């Protein structure tokens, strides 16, 4: 039987006619996807712009064809890895600018569940699609290193596009009624390509062996020497057909070959599959991950199941494409794309490529579109809109939100869920009066979400967990459901902004707030862009035309800096508020009003303007805000619906402390059963002394854990608790005094630099910790990626262990340019703005009579800083 048809018709196709992309990491994965093509097309002229030359060594390798009604680009990857996947996807999108969906199709490691839940087996299919609004893919090795040595992942990436998710639900329904066509499509493939039968046939369930997670592989490439007694006993399936699973995929740049690590990742992230490319695809372009399971991500890996696993994944892709409406993707490309809140770093490159291709292909498209004038007007609208979005976004727009720690266990869930009977698996009941407080608070907040208007105020002491609660509310699907009830039959929008006193100017200003909220709203409702910025439309068009014509000098002159003037943002913000009344309901979550860089009254005024500009229609906009109980906020919001964090978190603190300090068998053995009662009294004292401040608890627990790890006697643990300062500032003083005297001069410089709020990369700090001249002390050969990456890792450890635990590291283990350091809480920054810590740092470190270091940001020699950047750019390493 011959392969796919090669017809003469597709010879006239261009790169603009391809709307679906498929990325395949390995040849064994590429073959079945190509075999699923109904028709193979010849190569097309990519006609790349001259401003973006690429060496032949980094060209993508493409196979073009058709599946059903869609023209498909299949891209091979030169090697595995998230970074490679992101590069291939980005280049593919530049080469084929009308790609709407990207699919990553191939093999992955299964993460089996326990007790029949997530019963993932070899030869099954995993589709990266999680429930609710949670990310479908998480990059497990991207995150931040916390001060207690834990690694917290922040690599959650976006879900597939909503319309694709809806089509998957249709496919699920079809499977419930008629079953999957994957086995039939596999038979078709093997009938067309008989040479594939030997490799791409199922090895059978007899070769599906799942060993216990802790049992390592023994022997050679097969499991012949592995003990059968270590196998996990599983039920026999009634059918040999692959089962399709939908859930979260974990991605990393390293192969996972350890059962214990695999199970740990499942427990932490809820994974059902792991791979090395998914995060790279989803970060570069919204798409769908489809994996055939070829192993269990343990030491018993072998390649026996790889061909069949790749084939079932390819068959699922074809089945999905065949049920899509015939005009689904083509129609989508003619409308505004649904843009998630990722930064538009590639936007201008895409627009320039698209504009050039449209001008060259004008004659071809005249017949297809009927009126070139209308088409050009639509493109003009799109490109100008994209320019406005790019001017609104800024590089650290989401950093604060992503950097806030997630809740521990079920803590804080009382705000949206009934917590009666829930104690995180610990013994002991919650006080009945606190149950009542939780219920009343929950009823008040839910009522505000569903029927209320105006402002809801979350008040609390410094470190009481306000930001964590605000993030939980924003993420919980119950919030969206309650607001859906509030919106009734009208569209609604949920926006957020988290002021960040330790961040850059845009992270703590009105301009940053307005730019972030406008970006979120306009990228979800693109038609509002011209209505909001109509007064600047001609200027934005001229800027767009200058960018597209590659007139660099003119575009620099036209580009607003930074983005838009504050008055222009206020006008656009007011316009959006006016245009959404009667059309879209807005609910905004604004965290940390006390971290705003101006006066409290100024931010209170802006919050009020959002609600009172159109008082007759104020029920179309509402705000949930959080802050410390400053006098201005008390006066403005005391009559509003509100809650006080420190009055509601006793049980949360109790559960956190008992979970962290729960006596293990080893701890009981070390301290003795007779001392267990004394230890429990210590734990209770920590809970009582917290007074509702979660940050204080974290520091106290860290101190006790340190003592337990050092095998302190029970009386030494009691001394630690007795020494715990009652207030945060006293705690910070204790932490500063713990810095060894020989490190205090370096600590003083680092703290002063961080007070400036701009130079936060560990690599930069490593050159500056002794003097500005450190930037000149290294030769060119030291400015390689490997050298700087190694230096970054070492400096992260120095910052963590030498400076009293006052600095938090946001680490990207595989990319030093994305790592950064900052004070681990806003209150630490405020503490270092006082003279007291500088006197402590000067003790025994400066000659008598010398003035202690000033409590201010250090004025660095920025000529030397720019010199470093120049040297780094020479090695093609740009610090962003």
C-alpha cells in the first residue's frame, strides 16, 4: 500500500496557508506523525525578513502535509529539552505566521497513581489538560530556593486555548458513546506502511512491568534480573486498547529516572506524565501536549515501548483534528487572537514578518478575500492593537504574583470553603468560636462576590498572610463561579495587581497598576483597545508603521518612554471604565496598597475613582483590596465589608506549626519518649506567641527545625523558644547579629545594593560584594555561559548562608540570567531603612570612631555596571 497522496494542488500553497503545527522531539516520534498525513506537500518559500538572518545550523526541518481539512507543519527537533522546544516553536511561528495551534506529539514517562487512581500504563495516551483554570504543564526545575532550603516551583504555564479545550470535551463525549478511533487509525497506518509493523506494534501487557518506586534496576538493558517480588500488583484490563488520560504534565531539562523522585513530583504537582519539552512549547505558544507512555520514569527505563507509544500519540492527534469543524482554525486566524498574560517579546518580530508577507502576497489574497482594502484595514487594526499591548506590558509585570508562596495544605481555604471537620490530617479540634468566625467571614465574602458592590477590604498585620490569601482567592475556581453568578448573563473580567515595595518603580506605582490591568483586560477583550486608546490611535499607527518599515531611528523617536505618560494612562483607564458599563463586569483584586510608593491617600483616591466615576452604574465594577491597617485605610474602608487576618488564622498557624514540627519516629528516638510532652508544650508556645503573624511563625519554626537537625537536647530547644523575640523587628535584629563578623562588610554592601531595588541578579552581586572595581577584575574568557552560570550558583549559596537568612533567592537552575535576589519580605526592607541594623553590622568591623554605613541605597558606579553589560553582550549574553 502506498503512503499519503502527493497532489499537484498544494504546489501553490504558501507559508500563510498552514495553521496547525506539530513538534516531534525524536525520529521515532516523527515517523508515525508523518504516516498519519493524508497528503504530503512540497516545501514552500519561507521568505524571511532580512533583519532576522539565521545560520543554516539553526534552521528548522519541516515536513508539510494535510490531515483532514487542515494544512499541517511537522517540525523535527535537533535534540530533546525545554529550551530546544521553545526555540523550535518560536522559529516555526516566525516561518509560518498564521499557525494557530501547536501540538507536541511523542513519548513520555508515565506517573502511575495508587489504588486505581490515575492508572497510567505503558502504551496509554496522556493529554496535557488539567481541570479548572490550572496550568496543564509545569516546569518542575524552574522556581525559587526558599530560605529553609526548600525548592518551590514557579514554572506553571498556561492552559491550551479555550476553543481547543472545548473540542477535546466533544471528543471525550464521542469516546463515551462510540469509543476511540485510535486503534483503527493505527491499523490504517500499519496497512499503508508495512515496514512499520515490526517496530510500531504493541509489545503486549506481558512486557508492562511496574516495579516499586524504591526498587532500583538490576542488570543490563532489560529487567530480566529484576526481582518479580518487587512488582506492583495491578488488575488485568479487559481490553488491550490504549486508555486516554487527561491531566498535568511535568517538564524538565533533565531525564527523570528514579521512582522515588517521580512519586515525589506526583505528590507535589499532581502529575500523570513527565517529559523534557512540554514547558518549552507552552511557554512559546499556546498548544496541546500529547504523549504516549513508554516507561515509568524510573531506573527500569528501556526503549521497547517507544515506537508504539509514539504511534498512539500520533493517532490521537489525527482523531482530534478530524473532529474539528472544517473552518475552525481558518476562521480563528482572521480574528484577534486570544492572548494570555505572557509578555509580547516576540510580538514585533511577528508583526514585521506578517506585514511583509501580506504586502508581497496581496495579489494572491485579493481573489480570496474579495476586498483588499477591508483586509488591509483589518491588519492595520491588528498591528496597531499589538503595538499598544506591547507598550502596556513590562518585563516584571507578573513577578510579584508568581513569587507569592502558595498556601500550606488547606490553610486559608476557610475563605471560600467550609472548614468544619478539616484539620489537615492532624489530631485536635478547632475552637468552636473560630469555626463561627470562619463561617461568618466566608458568608460575608461570598455574599460580596455574588451580590455585593464597592470595596471589600482584607486588613492585617505585616506578615499575617494577606498576599497569600489574595493569591488563593484569585486562583480558586470558586471565586470565578461566584462572580459568574454576579455577572448573570453578561461577560465578566477578573483582573489583579500586586504592589511590590521591593520591586522596580512600575511594580509599586499607579502607572504599573493601570498598565497591568489594561493589558490584562484588553488582551482578553481586544475590541476595547481602540475604544480605550482612540485619542492616541494615530500616534500608535505611526509608531507601528515605523517599526514595520524598519526605520529604527524614527521608531525610537516615536516610542513613548516608559510606554505611556501617566495622564494618558488615566485617560485610557477612565475610558475603559466608561465603555465596560452595561457590557462587561469588572472585578479587580489589588494586593498591598500599603506597598504603593506614594501617599496612602493617593492610592485610596484611585481606588475610589474606579467605583465612583459612574456612581449610577457602580455595580458594574468592584474591588477586593488588601493592606496593613494604616490610619488612612482604616478611615476610608472601616465601613466597608472587611476581614482582619490576625483574628482568623490561629488554626492555620496551628496546623502549619504541628505539620512542620510533628514528632517523627527519629525525633522521638533522639529526644526520648519522656521528653515528648515537653516538646509539645514548646510547639503550643510557638502557636500562642505568633499572634496571627504567619511570617513570625515561619522564622520561629525554622529556628526549631535547625535545632532538631543539630540534635539539640530538649532544654536547648526550650532555650531557643525562650529566645524568640516577640516582634518581627526584634527577630530581624537577632538574624543580623547571627551574621559572622568577617562577612558583615560584604553583607552591608549587599543590603545597600538591594535597597536600591535595581541590581538584583546574583551574578552582578558577586562582582560587587567587595567593591565596584570587581566588575573589572575578570578576563573575557570568564564571560562564558558556563562560567557565569557556575558563579551564579555559588553566589546564591553565599547569599543564602552568609547573610542571616534575610535574602530570598528566586532561582532558575538552568538559566542564570533569570535568577534574582531580594529581601525575603517587605518588612525586612523597612527594617534596613532604619539606622539600627547598620550599627550592628559595623560592630567590630570598622575602626573606632568610624560612622556606620548609612541606612540608604548605595550609589554605585554605573559606568562600571555598563562596562560589565558590554562585556556580557560581547559573549551574546544579555542581562534583562
